């Protein structure tokens, strides 16, 4: 990893574009706006180059973590020919320009691009009024007195009290991560603004600084970013266990812990994000082989859910294939994309407090995990594995699909020529070989009632017998 391909200086041409990960886009902004000073360039990880991976001096300052840009081989070739590359966001808006110094081989077929970064005008984003460049903030005359914290999650009540004491003597900078915090970014910003009302001379600024995979790297870069925003780090934040306790209390509706741990303003924001389970968005995700009974059980559950006051959206795999994914085939990549589309729709339903029922095959564990992450950003997911054995599914085979797959007429058929990766994180496991549909629906229903998502009665609407 890190093998240097070549370095060069080329007359500028029309710069090609690259669509890097959102964290890399944030790094580009930080480099261009001075948040990583004295570093102003994406670097190469090759030992012996001007900047090494770890611990080397940059303008006399020890730099702990490499800030790298990885692109596809095709993007790298175009960047090498043009001498520059423009980084764009998901909407295609230009964010930064990188003047290419060198290209180097990275892992997994990617190519690293090293070079100085300059910022470009780009599309506005949520809370853009709070996103101030590092150099602008630290040029404020008060920066020699300012104390600050870098926030990855909402402030807890003891932390607000400690920062209020700091604010009596010094301006306080609440630097809020806008990329990949522990709660959705909009929730974190709103909770921080609420907490700031109790901290004298507090200023809230968002920063496009994404979490590193290695917590040690994150811990090393955080103080650098804070200092470049003109704030001396102040050690008032409690450990991870304190926040995990609050997160559990939100999930379990433990009002005593929540009122003890959060100021009223922050609690109100977090309760809008994670309301009591009876009001919280939910996705019930059925997975299993074709013919396992998942769609039949899902329909039975939906019939009962219509007797409640919950808003229900049904996303059956076959229907979604026709409506959402009619242009997709049955390769692994297309099937993954189909499930991600279903998951995205389900996550949007959950975000708005609704209840979605999904019943695709969803054979791959990584894709199911991605759906869980999307949903649990704003709601809950209950994974139901209908674990009816292949032999029983094949015996039922009303559509004749298994027989066709055995004859080689259907490629990549789950259970025959394509694997089904059994879930190890299912909340409910059902085998319909010796269980009726009504019994299976009862199991799922009871789980939802016991978890607090549904009222104990079968329905809370006054329907006639």
C-alpha cells in the first residue's frame, strides 16, 4: 500500500471530477479553510516522501494522522492528465480543487491523489449559517481566550453545567460535527443550540469533520481542529458510557434517567428524534427464502395493524420490483440496490413516525445491515427471519421457480445457485413448516406489543365485531 506511481507538474487543463466519500469531501473543506493547518494538502502514505503516514513534521509540527484522497483508477488517470481534480458532492456541486502532485497505489484497486487543496463555491447545506471557516473564527480577537469542545453527540446536563462555569471567564466554542456524528447531524445541531442557551458567551459552529475508523486517530485530530478554530480544548466531556446510558434510556423510554441526564431543551429535541416507542417510526423487515411464507405472514400482520391507529406502509418484494426497481435485473449488485431502495423508503417512513412492513428475500447480510443503519438513524427495525427450510420452500413452489432454477433456467436463484446468508441478528425467528400463518403473526404481534411499539389490545380503534 502507498506505492508511488509518479509525481509531476503539468500545465492545468479542464479538471475532471471525482465523487469521494462525504468524509473526504469534509476533509477537503477543512484543508482549504485552515482547520488542518499547517497541513493544506492531501498526502501520500508512502514512506520516504515529503510527508509520511504518521509522526512526521509538517512546517515543524508533528502530524499524527494522514489525510488522504482515494479515487478510482479512471479518475486518477484523468487527474494525472489534467494536473488537477475537482471534488463534487452527491448533487454534483463542486466543493474543492486538488492540484495533483503525485499519484500512488492504494488498497482495493483505488489510487491515492496527493496535492494542495483549494476551496470552491458549493451548494448550501443545512445550518449553512453556522458553518464558518476555521481561519475566520480564529481571527476573531477573542480567540486567545476562547475555550472549546468538539461535539460528536449531544451535551449532557453535567457537561452543560461545567461549560457554563467556563463561560463565566472565557468565550466558549461549541464545535459541532456535521458529518457522521453519533446522532443525525440536524438533531445534534438543534440539541447543541438548546444547550448553548444555558452557557454564557457560547457560540455554535458546525464543522465538516467526519469520524475516523480508528478512535485513536479521531482523538489525535480533534484537538488540532479545535485549536485551528482558535479554541483551547477544555476537558469537560464525560466518557462514552455516560452517553450510552442516555441512548438506552431514549430507546427504553426511561424518563427518570433522561430528566436526570439532559437539560430540558436538549431532552425536547431528542424526544422529537426518539419519541416513546408507541409513537416512534418502525420497520418490520421480513427476510427468508422464496416460498418461506414471509409475504403471507407480512400480509396477516398488516391486516391486524390496520386495526390500530398506526399509519402502515407495505413494501412487498415482488411489488417493489415492479414499482421501484423495474429496470433492475437479478445480479448481486442489482438485488442489493433493490433492497437498499426498499430500505431507504422504509427509513423515510420511519423518519416521519410511520410503520413500514418489508418482505423481500434480502439474502445478503451486508445489505440487511445497511438497511438497519438507515432505519435506525431515525426509528427502529425489527428483523424477522422466516427460517423455513429450503426443502419445504421447494415443496411448496407454487410458481415453479425452484424447478426452473434446478434446470438452470433462472441464474443466481437464492438457495439454489446463489447463497442465502442466514441472519445472526434476527429479532424473531419463525419456521412455518409446523406453524400456521395465524400463529406466526401472533409471535410477531406479541413481540411488537412487548417492545412497546403497539398497545396491548389487539387494536386501539373501535371496530365492530
